[in-house]
DNA sequence: TTTGTCAACATGAGGC
DNA sequence: GCCTCATGTTGACAAA
């Protein structure tokens, strides 16, 4: 597949309508005004040089031809053009350098490729669309993978929460640092740093050293908690 | 026959 | 108003 970009030396035959659309607001499709309900197509092979050894100037019909014949049968949709490998290669090369063309660049490229500027313009439009589509698909795949790993992580954490809940037996009993007697619940407060319950009537709070030091020397307010405890 | 690809086209939005 | 772009659609064509 991928006719235009296929390197397979396809039989690049095409039918050129007698009336070819022009740039701008050309109508779409064949209006079947021609005899036989057709679009007055004529076949030609864009890979083959034109008779006399010359290449076809405009595979879809030259500009002169367009303007000469437009209006006889009305606007129509030409048969499918297959760009030659060389045309595709040059277009891709231009696209790599720049995803958009200035009118001058378009004109120059059209002349170089023996295409109409409109065809170059359409090619770039479609190429941009394909690029964007591909990017979107890749992003979609990436987000899917993220979703999968996050779902797995979420499951794992939920399991851990369940395990920890099962391990928890009773609320902790806090002893007074002075009397060594259990403190009433009303005397307890939540330590904002570690979110643990501590005695509100303890000695003046001393700013704890950095966490590593705090872990190394637990204070009476922050007894070393079991690793699996909240 | 079905399906995928792609040139060509239509249309609406935005910039100038 | 013209031009360009993004987006969606159509139809021809080739391959499965």
C-alpha cells in the first residue's frame, strides 16, 4: 500500500480528466455533465515520459489545459493522482525542512516537481494532517501505558492500605513524660509535623533536627514508630 | 469484496 | 476579501 510513498515501483497510471480543477474554490467531484456520465478522463502514466521523450508537464493536466477546458464540463474531481517516487521524495525532503511553505516556495516547488501549486499545497496540508494524526496516536498509546501502570500502582497501594488496616489493633496510649501515667484523650494533640498524637502538656517544643537526626535520636514526642504503623 | 491509503475537495476559523 | 490552516469527507486505487 502507501501508493505515493511506496518504493515498490508501482504501476503509476492515472487518468487525467479533460477538465482539471484549478486552485482556489474549485468545485468538488464530477458533475456528470459530460457524455456518458463520465468525467472525460484520459489515462496516462506519470512514470512514462510523454511521447517524444518529454515528460508530462502537469500530470493532472497543465495549467493551460485547466484554464482552457474549465467550464466546458464544469468542475469535476480528477481521477487519483499517484505521485512518482521522485516527486514524493522531494516533497518529503521539503517537508522535513519546513512544514509550511511560503507562496514563493510553493511556486518553486511546484515548478520543480512539475505539479500545480495547488497540488503542492494540498500535499502539504495532507502531510501535516497525517503527521498530527500520528503524533496523536503515539500520545494516545503513551497515555494508555501510563494509565495501565498507574492502575497497577493504585491496586498495589490499596492492597497495602488493607494490610496496614488489618495490622492496626488499638489507638496508641500516650504516657505523660512527667508522671509516666497514661494521659487522658483531652490532653492529647496531633503533632503537625509527623501527624502523630502527642501530649499537649509536654515540655517546650524544640525544633527537631533534620529528619535523619530525628530518626537517629527519637524524642519522647516522636517515639520511633513501627515501620508498618501509621 | 473488503480494507487501508492518499490526493483532492469542502468548510469554517483566524490572521492580515 | 483573500489566504492559509485544521479538520472532515469523498472517491480512486492497490493489496489482502
